[in-house]
């Protein structure tokens, strides 16, 4: 049996070195209404598809056959689409095509000369690019007429999707905290008792709404305040979660002794999550649903073309 990689080398050599001979040796692999797809066209498409596989030389025979089958299906669908474009009489005028090229230049900040140079660097001449762009515009018109206009997304579908995927969109509750700390005196119960009284007074003042800077300024270097920033509540230690549990903005935790210091935590802000979450993600959800429904409609449409036409696969 010829390994797929060896077969690829043979195909590539035949197609590039002697295309005329390759066309002569080609056979019909599919009939699509009044058109045909040759083995030469299929082999070219397979080689192009394999360029997207970084490890194409490691494909098994079964994987290669599947790739070839999928590529042929794609060619058949493309042929049916072109036939439908012709049947509907869709056109792309020169002015429309030129406008599309100018739009590409404008979006990429390119002059016509720069665009041509970029195309040549990719192995494509300008005439081929125009033809490819024209095909793309025609396909866009076709899909807009045959597929996209039938895809509708209702507000009910958006809300149902939101409810089913709420955990993917819900913002994590966060709390912003300032830490007021006092270094604890070592082996001096009298000073320790006095410090606790001072800290308790500080806590009362802060709880009554006094600004922290004002309260602490009168205490000199005895106490310090540190903005701990916005913290994810679920990631806090158990002690911190208990200390902050139920505290609203402006409220202060009970005094805690940790790491040789006396601490209290002032809640300066809370973010319970995005209260306008649905409005913020509604557009994104609409796009997700629209894409899925478009893919489904596209498959139905291509099957309709096949059912209404004649497709004979001969491999």
C-alpha cells in the first residue's frame, strides 16, 4: 500500500511539474447537475487543505481518505452554490468590486501598489485576487438571500440562553478593603490592654463614618492603614471571610490578632457582580445564537440544493 505521505509527494510532483499531463490523466470524480469535478481539481484541493495541517505527513490512510472525502463534499457544495448564483442572475459590477478593493486598502492602510506587492509575496497576482474577491462577494449575496435572511433570533431565545449559561457570564463578587493595624507590644499586658482600648475607639469612630485619615492622623505612628485593593471574596482565607461576612460599605470588622499585630478591616467598596449583566452580554449572546442557527440553516440549504439537483459521486 502507498503511504499517504508518499502519495502526496507523487500528487504534488505531478500537479506542479506537468499540469497538462495531470489533466490528461484525470478522471471525473463527481457530476453536479451539468458540471463535473475532475480528479485533478480534487487533488489540487486536497493538497491545499493539507497545507493547513502541520503534521500532514503523519496522517493515517483512513484520515487521508476522510480528508479527501470531506474536500470533495466541499467542492460539490461550492459547485452547487455557483450554479445557484448563475440561476439567480446575481452580479458584481466593476464599480462594486473596485469599491470593495478600496475598502480593503483603507482598512489595512495600503496603497494599490502596496496591496499588489503584498499579494505577490503570497504568490497571487492582482487579477486572481480580483476574481477571488468577486467570488466572495457573490457568495455573500447568495447566502444573504438564501440563508441569512431566514435566520431570526428572538429575545426569548437570548434570555433562555442567558439563563442556561449564567455561570459563564456572572461577575465574581469582590470587596475592597482597607486594613488598619497596630503592632502588639511584647510581654506587656498593661500596654496591650491600653492598645486594645485605643483600637476599639478607632473602630467606633470609623463605624460612625469618620474618615480613616482623620482618625489615624491623631494617633501618630501607632497605627497604619493599607489599601488591600479589590479582593475576590471566594479566594479569601477563612478568617478574612468570617471577618468581612455581612459587612456593608463603611462598616468595620471586629478586632483580630494575627502575626503579632492587631487588625481591623474597613469595607470601602463592594462589587456584588454586574447588576446590568444581561444588557451587557445580550449582543454577544445574539451573535452566538445567530451563528449556530446560520450553520444549521446553511446545512439545510446545501441539502436542499442537492435534493433539488443531481449529484453523482464516482469514487
